C-alpha cells in the first residue's frame, strides 16, 4: 500500500510540473491578443462593407447572427454573405471617440484577423465629410489660413493613424485621402477655386498630395485614391477627374459613391435603373481615361422601405460591376444597421449644429441591410 501511495505521489508531482511548464490553452473564443494578424491579400474584386458604427452598436448591446440564427461576430456574419473586405472611416477627434484612431485600430485588427482586406477612409474632420461640408477639425482650426501648417496636420494625422495600424500588424489594402471631396477638403483652407480656371485644384492638391505621400511613407504598396460622389454623373465627374489628374493629383485608383435610389441631377431625381446604367458606363469610361481601376467605395439602397426592390437594385448593379475588368470592387455603406438604431451623436443637436449650422436631431440611417435581430437581409445576397 505504501509503495502504491508513493508511486501516486510521484506521478502527481510529475504531472503538476509538466502542466506548470505549459502555457494556458487559447480557446477559439478567446484569441491570443498578442498574436498579430497575417497580411491579407487584396482581392481581385472587393465585396466590401463599411461598418464604422459596429463598435458603438456593440456597446449598445446589439449582436449579430448567422443565417441559421446562431450568434456570431459581425466579421463572420459578413463573411457568410460573401463580404471579403471592410472599410472604416477615420475622424480626428470625434464625439465619444467612435471612428477615432483607437476605435479604428481595434476594428481593423478584428477585420484582419478574420481575413478581411481593409480600406481606410480619412475624413480629415471630427464629423462626417461630404460635398457640402468638410469641417476643419477643432484642433486644427487656428491654422486654417496657413496652408503649410494645414498640410502638416494632414501628414501627421495620416501617419499617426497608419503607424498605429502598422504597430497592430495591420496593413491597409486601400486608403482614401478625403471623403467625397468634390468641392475640396478642409473648407476654409483646401476648397476648390472654381473662379481660377485651370488652377481650381491648387490648394486642395497641396493637402491631398500631402496625404498621399504620408500613406506611401508608411505603406508603400497600399493603393491610395481620391473619392467623389455621384458615380452616375458623367459630365461633372469627367471634369473633376480630368482636372484632378491634369493639375497634379497623385492616385493609384479612383473611388466613387453610388446611391441609385437617391441620385439627383440638379432638382431632377433620376430613376434608379438610369442611375445604375450610367454609373456602370462611367466606371468603364473613367477606368480608360484615368488609366487606373475604379472602386465603388460606397453604395446603398433603401432596404427598410422595400427590401425586395432594394435587393433588385443592388443585385443588378453588382452583376454588371463584376463584369468590368477594371472595377476593383463595391463597398456597402453601413449595412449592419436596421433602420431603428442610430448613433448617440444623432441625438445631440448641439453637436450637429456645430457641423451643419442646424440645431436638430437626425433620424436613423434608412439604407442598412440587416434586421433588428442582427441577421443579413436578402439585399446582402448580391455579395455572394
């Protein structure tokens, strides 16, 4: 009996010593935070989604589901629909921190670990930038009349965000320098000078090219591009792109926005069928005239209003876009929302007034492509 007890004691000591020398196992649900993601190749055709609201949605308790109804990470839910790339906007010092540097790095790291390619979209603002507003970040406002200082802000901010991604092991496949910059960027400093013929882009390009160079200094192989709205608008887009190129803009690709159910030519709304056809024709024309691939970095359809029609509108556009050799992909803008959820800042009239001049609150975004339970709707079938 003593011999048996002695044998068991020795065996226990041996097993304990062995276990102490081994690292604790890492479960699939708890990935090792020290393991950096592997580089993600650029897909031949990006089937993408801008999901910049996801962090705030998850903080608000929103979850997502696979088709079978199982709860899962948003990256896995999107992969099930065929999405292979993620787009994230970057704001300089945003309300609540959402879409700021730290938030972007966390989401980008998740995307990369899920095997998703990444597009980074610099707004150079603390808020949404688009053709009607390109508000200078509050921290840069004092330098708005000094173009050199503004360019340094652009360079420093771009490099800071990209180096943070680099430190996390994430390499962006694409970077937008500015968001929907049809009228320039950082208004009050980098507006287009429409009254100065053949020199309209001079101030804008000082800022834009500085951003381009800053990207290349950190990630030399990342594809960098300008971004404008209204993919359907041939004459205006042709003028913008040709002069951007002629006046010295640097670019590897061109990014366009396309919202077929919200396409307006002046005060006349264009039928979605016409908007789709014109956008497809323009992708072909611009790829030829600019000599680079064209990517649709934003698309959206009115799912909550009429899901069946929305699915048709997107599917018809995607079908034709995939046929174009020089179309590099299509990104859906914020598909993960449901027409009910909205970010906190939409309820902050003082914040909205600061950027729009209107003291108001905003309704939820009406072109999401998920249900309230977190499932993808039929609209997302277009990405398969």
